[in-house]
C-alpha cells in the first residue's frame, strides 16, 4: 500500500505485489469479501465507497453512515466525502487514480482520457469547495498509464494538444492531470511517477487485457 499523507487527510494506492489488496474477485488470492474487510481495517475507516464508473465526470457525495465496502447505486467516476469514517475510492487498471483533499473534505477521481477531456478534475475541485473546503487543496496522483508507455490515436492526442503532453504516439495522462489540477488552483501535487503498464507490480488493462484485476485508490480524512 503506497500512502501519501497530508496535514488533514491521507491518500493510499494499493499494489498488485502484496496479493492482499486486489480489487478483482477473478484474480484475488482470497475471497473478495476478505479483501474488502482487510482494506477497511488497513485504512481504519468504517466504510469505503466507490462509484459505478463509466468514464464520465459525475462526482458522488458519500454522506451516509452505512458501513462496509460499498458500490454506490448511481453512476459516478469520483467520490467525495466530509465524513471522517468514510474513504472515497476508485478502481483502476491504467486510468489514473487521483486524490484531492483539504481541511474538511476529500475526493477520489477515476481519470481516463475521456474523464480528463470532460473536466473531471475541475468538477472534483468544485465539489470540494461546495462541501466547504476553504483552505489549500492538495492532490496525489497514483499509479496509472505513464507517458513512457500509453499509446493513443491521433484523435485523442489532438484533444490534449494544448497540454504539450505528447511524444510521438505517446500521451502522458498524469501530466495532463497535473496541469488541470494547477489550473483549478491546486498547488501541492504529489506524484510518485509509477506507470502501471511497465511496472508489473500493478494490474494493467493494456498489458494483460480486460480480465486483469484492479488497483484501488483511496482518500480519507484523518
């Protein structure tokens, strides 16, 4: 588990290597219910909430007191919360997991190229401000497809031309996300620089196909 701690909140990203935090029942070494219980204990929260991800820009606000590892009833590629007992979560396997937080609220975002093109980063920041975060926001960019390996068609690279994040057929989604964060007013950005395609500690849809597992990205208040 890769952890990035900020003054008011924490982000964490699970790895493939330890075998205990896998997000897919098809590839898990133990029943998915045990994996989820282990995650709740590892993070020290009563509830983990993930949205029904569709590569969109909707943000789900998790504000109830239900416990356990839960998939929200509504579609959404980001989850935000003001509840210290809830971890906002996303599942990824090349898309970029992004955590944003500040005093009083946190959000976890699932950032594929469609979500980034649609404005999911700005929407995540907007929701956090609506939830009452008035101070400085910080962000953590988790393991995802890197500019070293992520090939796209020309039509996708053209969408992000203004970011100057392309090299040949390669597109750096994390560089796009970082620029969008800065444009949204987030100055403190942590990025360990991990690529899921070439780093075999992580699941990768590009490397292993659709049947691969999923990493988890989590954000929760202290």
